[in-house]
C-alpha cells in the first residue's frame, strides 16, 4: 500500500475545482463531483449462499478487482495458505459469513480463498474520518468519509444495502459489492456505527492473527453481528469494547438520545479508551480519524484539525444533512482517496444518505 504520507502530501498540492451538481438534500457546494449510490436489499430469510448473488453479478470485473487487491496485499509465498483457507472456510469463519462468502465466490466463479482474504484486507486497511455530533435540539448525527487505496475501483463498487427480514429493514450499510462486513452501518431507531483503522501492527500480522486466534473476530463482522442482534446504544458499546478483534480499531457509535455518542479506541485484546459526548460541558461533537484522540496527528495527515475547525465554524445550532456534507467536503478531510461520504441520524433513519465522491 502506498504510504499515507505520500498520498496526503500529493492531495495537499492538488486543487479541486470540480463543481457539485445537486440532486439530493438541498446541498449547494462546490467541492467535487458526486453521485448517489445504487441501493440493494439482502434478504436475511434466504440461505447465506444465495443472499448476495443478485448483487455481485451486477458488477462487471468484480472478480478481477478482488484478484488485484490480493496481488497487492498478499505476498506470493502466502498464496497456498489463501487457498487452504478457502478449502476449510468453515474452520475459520462462523455462519452466516462462511456461507455468504462461498455463495459470492460461486456467483463470480472465482477462488473462495481470494474472496475470504479480500474481505479480511478490507477489514484492516481503511483510512477514515468519523464525527458524532449533537445539535441544539439534542438530535444525534453521524458523519463519515471513507478513504481507501484503489479508490477508482472501489467507487465503482460502492452500494447502499438494506438487510431485510420478513419485509422489514433490520439494519443498513454503505459497503462495497462483494464485501459482507460492515464499516458503516445503521440500526434504525437505535444506533449507528462506523469503523476507522487504527494503525498498529502490519496487515500481514493482523491476517495471521485472524487465522490463529479463533476467539478474535474480524472487526466488521463484529459490527454486523451487533447491528443484527444488539438492541440499544449502551449494549452495543459493551459488545464492541469487550470482544477480541483481529486488528486494533476505532469504533465510532451514535445513539438516539442526547449525549449518546462515543469513540472506542481498541487494541486487539483490550479497550484502551472510551471517549463520549459531553454537551453539558461543551463537547458537542467527538471526531476520529486514524490517530488516538489524545495524541497529535502527523503534519502530513492532519485531517483532524481541518475537520475540527469546520465543525466549530458550523456551530451546534446549524447542523443539517447539507451542512455536515460541507464539513466532510473540506480538504484534506475530502481527498483523492475518499470513496464515499455518509450522513445519518439513527433517530431518523430515513435521513441516511450517501454519495460516491470524485475529488479531482
């Protein structure tokens, strides 16, 4: 993976002059080009092997994209291990994930090992900016940019997925076709969760831990489990902070009641810090990029300070979908790696909106 320092330095030298053409939300800004996401449903009442077939087959070259990701991240010496994992997937992953990955590989006619490892790589290689804020009426908002290498490729795969059972939306996610974990999700009327990478250890080290430590859970599979089964904000925080994960991570979570917002700073086997909203004492938003909030971000990747300044300019009494979109469009919060922006408020789940970003 190219270094974040190199990429961000390049971004800071670029000047985006693209014009936004507004079609949604009353947003009127001039930061970049953007498009709305295609929306699909995953029927949880179907067998795991068949749930994703109608989605992934809509994306030409998805199998080639998966192979490109594998070749970039996984050393050739480990490829026999990748195939071994595919052959014994039920020994490594629980249901329904083993079945869903098997079904995706069958639908794409590609290697199951490749599909499995690609999902784990997504799990541990995302740069992001996530903000939870409380407006002057006590409503909680959750904003997120997701940055990835392979940005051009992943923009073509970005989708809004509603996971439904018996005709009802159980939870929603902004994700990539072929990726079954959740980096950005919402449980209607309960809470929303985003996942930010926490840089500690190598990608290879994290993948090996995933294979060797059967108690450690892929972070985005954990998020999906929680969205599916955990009914409230505090219970979700407890599950996120007490489960062993294959990689260190930041979990950012927003609830539906005043004060319900937090950033969980987590190592693989322990929670290091839980940083909560505290509007009574002036902390009306918490903001996480990819560095511990009590440390200083590196000067070559200071998305944090740019976002903090934008939030303070906005103010607590001016929060809307449009104004938060503008915050997430300030450079370098928005940069050439940004694949999508999401604005959501779990108390009003219909407000959830996402856009594919095309920064110059």
